[in-house]
C-alpha cells in the first residue's frame, strides 16, 4: 500500500478532474471514504454526481488525478491488476440493470461465473445466500418482471454483493419508489452496513434517505465544479454557511435574481 494512503480509508480521491470530450465537469476534487461508513454524494442537477460515480467505478478515465481503492490506484492499474481492483467493488445502477431474460439467481451468479471457478453447487448456494441477505431467497427462480420495483432494487444489491466486495456503489437507489418501499430499502442498507460492516457509496437526492442512512455526505456544485460541503447531514443542515446547502437541506426554493 502506498505510504500516503490511510488504511482507515477504503477510497481515496486526489485532485480528480473529470469530464467528457475535453470539457471538465469536476475539477481538482479530493475526498476520502472510510471503511464501514455510508457515504452519500449530493448535489443539484448537472453538478457531476453521475460523472463522479462513473469515474469512481472505473467506467471512464479521469482527465487528471487518482482514485485509490484499498490503497491501489484504479486509474494507473492495467490488466490483471485493474481486474483485481474492480473485483473489490460492487455496483447497483439506478434502474437495477437486471437481465430480464434471467432469473434472480442467474443474475446474481453472473459476476461469480465471470470471475470465479466455483462449481455449479457453490454458484447456486452463493446466489441463494446473497438473495437471502436482501430477503429474496424465495424468489430465486423468478424473473425481474415478476417483481416489484423495490424487489428489483434489492435483487440488484444482491448481485452487487456477489463477489463480497469491499465497497458497494448505489446509484439513486430510491428513485421511482414509494415512501414506504424507500424506507424499507434504507433499512436494508443500514442492516447490511451494521451487520456486515459493508461500506456504501450512494448517489441520491432523497432527503429522507439521506437522514436515515448517511454517516457523511459531500455536496457538489455545478458552478464551482467541485465540493462545496462535507460532513454529517444534520451538521450541514444546521450549521452550513453555504446558501445552496441550506436550501437543499431545508427544501427551500432558490431565490431568483432581481
């Protein structure tokens, strides 16, 4: 592990500049995600939340900077080293991204079939165990279309955990869910975090979920192309001097210029 890495951090982002087609959306962004915490990325529309997530999971190379996962630089890594790093993360996308022609069990098995040599019996057992963690073991033979939206989100989390990752990324997990189902998903995230010490990085703008699950948050700003606030959500709500941060946490309308 590099000497400038802190073993209490599972992710270290340093001077990250990210964007597309040569245009930066984020500039010189730095932050850490600690082991065992629920870390939430916030911000208004177009601020770079999804861009940051895509760079954290290695979908795009940054224009500059480093993303270290467990002390290893994902940006610089190539070949087998890069694959080893990617195996340590799990991702659940906003839509769930389950394969509709496959059962839940087959969906959860996919990462295992790709990255392991487990025999058939072990594949079935692991898929069942992961679905049991999210309360869906009795639906292992069902297709995604036979499930509610909330159940699909849970199944996607089970698949994200298939390889026992060090950190799970969730993109807008509550999007499209009613308040009761969303609260149930929050409770699942908290249980996995507490019982399994699972680290979560979540992109969301749902205030109720943020207060329910987040240990710390960062808020991105479109104009400044970076982080304008970091801390516990209650702390930012009550003490931030940034106008947009106060507006966000108090659900206040933006003041229009005269």
